[in-house]
C-alpha cells in the first residue's frame, strides 16, 4: 500500500472466513512495521454482490485502503464515522 507517497508492505493472515446468506465474517491478523493486530471484518451480502470479488480480496483491499489513510489499527470495537475516511 502507499502511505505518504511511499510503498509500504503489510501481511495478512486469515484466521477464519465464515460466509453465510447474509454476507461474510472474517477474522484477520494484520502485520505492519513489525506490529500485529487482530481484526474482525463483517461484509454485508449487498457489498459482496456489488463488488463481485472473493471475500479475501475485499478484506485485503479494505485493509490496504485503511492503512494508506493512516487509520489507527488499535481501536476498541467499531470505527466511528469521523475515524473512517470515506472520501
């Protein structure tokens, strides 16, 4: 991913991927700068259908986007709208 104009590497380890009729729930470990953090990502069925791509690819692109925007990986629970850069 690109952060401040520099290419930066990160690793994802998918701990579990649970797909159901309502979407998908993914537990993933993200390692960047020698720091690992664990996250649960929930993706609604509407997004899965609209994006038409594998669940793991969606998670990887989402994590890359959040890292590029410098969103903190150390959160307690759900990100608030003021913490999630949608534009």
